[in-house]
């Protein structure tokens, strides 16, 4: 797995989302931290999801037939 940072931030954000959707299973301070963690996870996901390998855009399957 080469792009582990995006996967890790997505899993972290998903866990924080689960905590926020089901707060009765967690203590109140964990729910508060999960709110900030979800926001931070989305920001990190957006930063890490930028295209670090633009050469992938030049592949034959990414071109339209008339190009």
C-alpha cells in the first residue's frame, strides 16, 4: 500500500464519525475529542489526497477516444 497516509486518515475520520454518531457508547470527553479529530482527519485527508503522481494522468485508459 503506497498511499497509506490517505487510508490512515480516512480510517481515523471514520472512527471519529462513529464516535460522534453513537455517543452513548463513549464517555463525554472522548466524544468532544472525536469532534476535533473528525475535522482534523478531513483536513489531513484533503491534503494527502492531492495528486503526487501526475504521470498516472497520462495513461491510455485516462484519455478520451478522440484525444
